């Protein structure tokens, strides 16, 4: 029980720190819940898939125009440096920082809650304009943290329903749930996590048996979001 409690607290703490990142699918024009976003593929001939270690790969480079979600503001940007990444390990990546350095300078990206086989599009955290991936010879994954115990949806105790901007959390356990229930969710479209960001929304003070609580989840979209894990006492 102590280990499980430690893992839940650790997950909540890390997710609170990592509230930053998001992009869109590869090589297509798409719409998120607020505005159009465009991702244009890299045309550099000598860029290739990059193995960052521990099963995490960069699978593409390119430029992004649309809503910038990395800082939660969703303002419009044009031609921002973006990368696509994939988790080919057997564990969920809780958090990692990807740094590209070289003659072109330093580009920084962050990713969170990327499950096995998960793919994401990440935007450069300082809004660097994309010109080419060729000037970034050194490519590293730093401060990587994997979940020691795979996160779950607490499906035996909690049921989650979603509306745009809202989440309905139901206690289906038959018993009172003491303490806070925290729901973590990400933007998701056409097989890609829409960036590295993981949002969270909490039910405070526990839930009575059968109780349904509606909570604000400002970045949640029925068509463009998915719940990735839930922590409950």
C-alpha cells in the first residue's frame, strides 16, 4: 500500500510540473477544438529516424502552424519547429525532455504520459522557427522518467464521462472513496497525442457511493481528447 501511495503521489507531482506541450498529427491539415492547425513535413534528405534510447524514437521533423498549446494559451503561431516521437518500450514514459543541439542552436521539447506504442507531435518549447533539422547533430532525451507501475483508469472504482470543457466522475465502487480523485487527459487525434502536454482535473474531498461529480476540464474536447490515467485513494 505504501508503494502504491508513493506512486500515485509521484505521478500527481510530476504531472503538475510538466503542464506544458502539445502539437498535432503528422503531414496533414487538421482541426482541433478551437482552430485549424497545419503540420508540414520536413524536406531534408539526410534526416532519419533517431533512437533516443530506452525505446523512445524521433520519427519525424517539420514545421507547424496553428494553435500553440505548449503553454496552454492556444495563441496562433506560424512555422514552429515540431517533431514526432514514438514510444516503442513496454512502459509508459511519465516525462522526458528532448534536446537538439548543433550549429543551428538548441531546440527543446518535452513529452509526458506517452504509453507503449504511443505517438505524439511536440512543439519547440521556445517557439523556435523551423528551417532544417540538419543543424542539430546532437539529439538527446534527458530527465526521462518511466512509471514503475503502469497507470490505470481506476476502472473498478471510477467511471469517467466527458463533455466539452467538463468531466463527469462517478463512484461505481459501492463504497465511499476518501480523498481526491485526479483525472489526467491529453489531446488525441487520428492516432497521435496532440503534443506532449498532460492536463489534469480533480474531484476534491472524495465521492460517496454512486455519486456523480462534474468538474471543470477547460482543455477537454469530446472529439479531440482522451483520458490517459486516473489516481484515486
